[in-house]
C-alpha cells in the first residue's frame, strides 16, 4: 500500500523539476530546502533572487543549488510572450498585455511548465485556488477526451496491520454541481489517480439512497452516471448509487445490496454527488477519522498542476510536491 518512500523511489529513477510560483514564502523555502537535500526532485523558485535568498537566510533554510527565476530578467521572456500570445490569440491578447500578465508569478510559473522547462507546478500557498486553476486551464488545458478539470483527495491512515489504509475521494474541491457526464469523467480520473497511490480502484457513486431506497433528482443523477461510467470504463469495478455505509461495510452491504458486485462493502474510491458532500466528507475523515489528506490533486490537465491550501504548513508543501511530481 501507499507510502511516500515508494513515490520517492520512483522519482529517483526519473527526477523531475517542480515550479513554486510563491518562491519567497517561508513554507515554500522550508520545503525546497528539504527537497534539495534529496536527489529526486529539483525545485524552481519564482521571484526576486535577492528577496528569496534573504527570506531563506532570515528563516535559516539552506536553498543552495535551487534554481531561481524572475519574470523581470528571465532570458527567454520574449519567447514566452510570443507563445502566450499564440495560445491566447482567440482572445486578442497583445504582446504588451502578455508581458503584464506574465509578470504575475502564477502565470509565469505555468508557462514554464508549458514550455517544458519544468515538469509540474505547485501553487496556492498565497494564491487562491482560482488563481492556480485559471492559468492551467488557459495554458496547459485539459487532456484529449477530457472536458473539465476535477480533483480528488488521497486519504491515508496507518493501520494496525502495518499497511496503510488508502482511499480516493472526488470531486471535493473544483466542480460545484457536476452533471452526469462530468461525474463519469471525475470517476475515471479519480480511479486513475488512485492507482498511482497503490489503490486497486473499487468505485462507489455515493448518495443518500442505496439502489432505489430513496427518491429524487440527485438519486437519479448518480444512478444514471453509474450506468454511463460502467459503459465507458468496463474494466473498472463501479457500483451505485449507494450510501456510504453500504459502500464500506460488508455487513451493511449484505443487508442493503446482497446481489451486488465486489464494490459494495469494499469500496475504496468514492465519487460524491456534489462539492458540498465531497468537501464535508473528506474533512470528516481527516479530522475525526485521523486520516492524512493529500490534495486537492487536480485531474484532467495535460501536465500536473496542483493547489495548496493557504493554511498549509511546510510539511504539507513537501508532501504535495512529491505527490505532484509523481503524477508527471
């Protein structure tokens, strides 16, 4: 089962570069100093070099060897402006406008990924989620066949057996009221992400109803989404609609859905009907269930771009950097 040691070993075989758009933030600097002590992930800090070094020195963090890039003196800035104008030509963006936009570190950092100068980006320590996602949507864009960016959280808890319990939950952060088709896409992306973390996905579409025990539009939405998801992903065990207890408890599953497949009672990948349920659900697991929550992990993009909570600490930045790079 999942452990950061496994991800680090994978990255050691194929080291990556990750951009931090908020290079002067002390939490970013602490995480960068830890990454620099390893050999598996190289941080790129965006910002003023003198200010970054001063902030690191004041906080006592060794960032010797870190790559620092400043939009104001980046030697490939003209090339970046040209590419940005081409990407945004449908919006009529001029070179002068592009220069202004790219002076913002979130756009500058995202363009470093677009240009292939970095493999991934982790932002949001001071930026809002929207300020991380918007440049990604405009520049990195969704993968072929995808229509939305979604998200999942990976929930990890140490078990008495010595193996970690690992679950995937989507979408808890991005799509407020996903449609049936969007739920299908969310399920596919969440299952794929779960596999990266050692989970063999068994997907439950959650509801207040288990196989028709409740009625309503939201129940119909989840039931219809399950039918579509099974057709699109025939190799993934998918069931629903079902209540959470039926999804995770074999005893409850025997009572509520005795004739269902391997998912009922043993689900490990959960698809929520909307962001209310998803956001509340993962935070209950985190705060009352003593799970570590990693995310939101953004799904559906052409390159790994992830968002931090503005309340994050340096340890969370370090962990999410490893998670983000592993997606590359």
